[in-house]
């Protein structure tokens, strides 16, 4: 069934129920429900083989999970005030639209990949603008799906191949992860861009970094004594951990939003990190297991490979995807201040005077960009990558969604092991008791 027909058939039933599903029911009813139609546990006290074939998510079910995890929800409200910049609005954000999950200072460097029985895909929304507008329309599940479907970009006709064995997966996931019929959503963050954004944040607030690994000041930073405090710099390792953890919050909350949606739709699944991230990104070392196929580099100074992106799809703000770190700074400035950016007065917004508010943010001066680029280039030159002590690209959590095998839960669990939405899912969403 085409997705438009599927939505029309469900508009007054399942979709209406989804829109009315209580937040508290999703919060209090959330569980990891791993046993899908078609699964088998071969041994132990929960040994069981499903009597059913795997059933892939419909295109609508898939789109609802994706919209919950990474959909845009309108224009975000920016960073309202900072006394240091007054009367200008803070210019920290990199993207103009809000999404279903929060991002520190509106940096928004994460994007979603996903794979299922029909192939492997990219679902970019961080620079898509506000695809819905609560000031002008009611935001419904059907509207979210309708507006976001065009963002999906097919990368391959094949499901990502992941051997169901260690070290590619944690042993406890080998029987249930990325199985036939499942949807596996893969959020990936650009840590290079996050760290570059933090360096901008630091310079805006009068800070710089020093190399605490090699115990030295960054050569040349003294030229910018008028911008930054040379006597109280932040340790590089602290700043890079700051970038990693801020981006990880994007990845985790994105996944949590998806898991809450599973409860409301009545799908099984869970949020987990038990697939080797290097294998998934493409750095397994085995050409027969390419994962997402990201470019990665190795260096004797690094304990692990360093993926940097998928050319033409998702490229980190660092070399080799930019000529040097000065070029990466220019690219970040373009994202902020260029067409569609959060600080471009031509970009629509949530305010009654959006053009004036967006246009009030200060653009980066040449001196400012040079100060940020000097520090960033030093890190790349000193460590051979950017950031120097954490990955350029990071993947932590996954969300798997699948149709739940209720027979398994009825066999081994007490009542209450699943929600009414799970019990009625086949009837409500597929017209099949």
C-alpha cells in the first residue's frame, strides 16, 4: 500500500490514537522489548522459536519512527541573551530549526542513517529548515510524515551486513539485532564540527585552549591577546571531552525520543549501543563488512581508526573534507550566517520580527576566524586529526524497531509485559487480528 493510502486509511484510527497517546504512558510503559516476529532464542530458560515470519515495518511506521527521532518541529528560539554580546543576540546556533531532540547551544551536528530489508538510507534534517510551523498549522503525525518523507535519501538497496557474532556485535545482541524485518536507526554526530563550534564559543567569551597533552601554549595565540585570556586557558583534553559529551547528548536524546514513539505506535524494539561503532561506520578492517562505508584513517599515534565521513553525504568539518581548518571555519561561518542559516535575516523564524532578530547577531570578524582557525589547525598538526584526542565522527546509540511477538511475552512474562498499543497493533495498523 502506498504511504498516502496507508495514512488515509489510518487517519481516523491509529494515527488519531497516536496523536492522543499520553506522555506518561510512554514514559512509564517504556521497556526494551527485544523479541520480534521471526526471532529465536535457542537455549536457556527463555528458549523459544517464533511461530511467525518476520514482518517489516510499513513505510508509514518507518517514517513515524524517523520523524520522532530526527524530525524538525519548527524554528528554534535561539539563545535569548548574553550580557557580553548585548544588544546583539547570541550567535552560537548552527542550525535554524528545532528538532525533536535538544542540542547544546543549537549546534545540531547529528544526522540519522537507517537500514532495513529494503536498503540503507540517509535522513538529513539538521539544515532542512523548519518543515512544519506551529505558528501556522497543527502539527500532527500525518503532517510530520508528509513533510519529512522527501528528506530520505537511499544509499544502497541492501541492508547493512553485520555478522551476528563478536566482535561485530556484543554477544547478547547477536540473536536480535539488525534481524530481518527490523528497522535499525543509526544517529551519527560530527564531533569535529561540535568542537569547532565550542572553540568559537570559547573565543566569543574570551577563552582559548592550551595543549595539556604536550604541556604547551598554542604557538601564535598571543597575537590574539585582545580577544582571549592567555593566562587562563582551557585544557585541550577537557574541551574535547566537552565536545564529545555534548554531541553524545544529541545522540542519546534522539534515541530516547524514538523509543518513546515505539510505545505509542505499539512497536517492539529498544535503544542500545551493542554494535561495534567502527564496524558500523566502515572501519572494521574487513572489506566484506563495509558498514556505512565512511572514510577512515589510521596513524601510529592513535589507538583506534578515525572515521571522518561519507563523501557527498556526511562529511566532518575537518581534513580531508576541507582543505585546512581555516576552510572548515569558513564552512561553519557559512552554515551560521549564509542562506538558510540561523543568523541570516532572510531565514524565517518564530519571532514576530524574525528578520531583525536574526540579523542582530554579530558575524565573525576576520580576526575572530583567524583565532579559531589557528587553534584548530594546531590541533590537527599536533595530533594528525581534529579533534586531537576524541573521534572526528562518533556513533553511540542505536534504535531498533520491530513488530513484537506477543506469544513470547505471553509465554514467559506476567501480565503487563507490553502495552495495549502492542496488543492491538496488528489490528489497528494492519487490519489483521
